[in-house]
């Protein structure tokens, strides 16, 4: 992984998460300190996390829930407090972690490495905490009902959060939504769809198939006071 200021080599990818999550934090009205890419060296990682725990009221770490790198992250964090990694019945981003670390018990979130999954988990789990902590009148995104313009398929047994484009019929004033990203499981990595999206289509657990013309709840991705 390389910073966006560098040209990636073979097998390397840009650091999308730290920039995207920093922007999401600012959108939630937080003052953000973006750290960027951190090595898996336990000493370096521990020093950086401890430094953030001493200055921050919420810490967000992407890439700490799966693979060998995640094992290193969790090993370091376990020395700083209690951290639990669990499966949540949502898609994308079912595997995530939360704990209270440091002497002040700072809320710390572990998010998936997948950029779209990380941003969805931030929206659902992290953003409301930030907004509540700041005393905002509307910690949650505004939910509207919209009619689907195409069929929607979600993952069985999980609450779905699908990227979409929300629009309004000029004649009737009715909200309409076009889901983006294709079939579940095959498209959670398509960051371009998140850039195009202005909403998240909320698909209830047990409603894996939604037909064109059905009414769904939509979380509008716009500031709400």
C-alpha cells in the first residue's frame, strides 16, 4: 500500500481508507487527525496508537479485522485495553471490532480493509457516536421512503446497506432510488459506486429480493444539522 502522492508498483494499491475515512469524519463535524499508513511492526504500531489514544476522543483503525496484519494489530491493541472482534449481521462490513483503550477508555473501532466496507461501517457505527458526542440534534442520517427503479438483491441473513442514487420525480414529488454496485458479495470493493452514491439503501434482514417498484428505506448522505 502506498500514499496517493506516490506511484504504486506491482501488487501495490493506493491508501484510500485513511483519506476517505478522514473525509467522513469531517463530514460528521469531527476534528480529524489522519495518520495514514502504519507498518505492522509491533513497537511502531503501539507507539502510534498510544499517541492517538492520548489526543483523540475516538480512534478508527482500518484493516484490523482480517488476515495476518490484523493479528498483529489485535495483539498490540490487547495490551492497551479490551478489544473484541465480532461478526455483525450486516453487509458489507460484517466483521468489525470495538473496544475502549488507554487509561481513559477511548472508544476504538476496527474497520475492514475494504474501502467500501470501511465507509459503510463508519456510517452505521462510528458516525452516530461522533454526532452524539458533539451534541448534534440529528446524530443519524435522514431516512426517507423511496420507490426502487430496479431489482435489488441483498445478502441472506444480513441487513443490507447498498449504495444508491436518490432522486425525486418532478411531477409527483415521490422519491426514487437506483441501486448501484450489482450483485452482493461481488461488488463491495467497487469504490466508484460510492463516489456516485448520494444514499444508502437499507434492506431489512430477511428481504433478500426486492422487486422494481417496491418501497424501501433510504439513508440520505447529506448533512442534517
